[in-house]
């Protein structure tokens, strides 16, 4: 149900870095690291989003440590 709402938001605002970054953060919380990485990268490609950049860097660090 929650994930579906993120998909709906992405359909409504496909060029919003914030919507993709929020979905990436949701995926991160679910432990879905590879998927989260993809959506963080998409968010950052769409525009400047400092919080997403910080979370992305933390994700990469976690992945490098085997998380």
C-alpha cells in the first residue's frame, strides 16, 4: 500500500528528484539496497537534492561494508 503510493507519485511527477529520493529512502528502510541505489541515482540525475545526496553516500558506504 505504501509502496503503491510512491509509484503513483512518480507517475504524477516523473521529473521530481524529491519523489524519487523519497522512494529510494523507503527502499533503503526495507533493506532493498540495489533498488534504493537506482532511485537515488535517478533522483540526483534529475536535480540538486542535498538530502538524497547524503543518503546516497551513506548507502554506498553501507554497501561497501557488505551491508
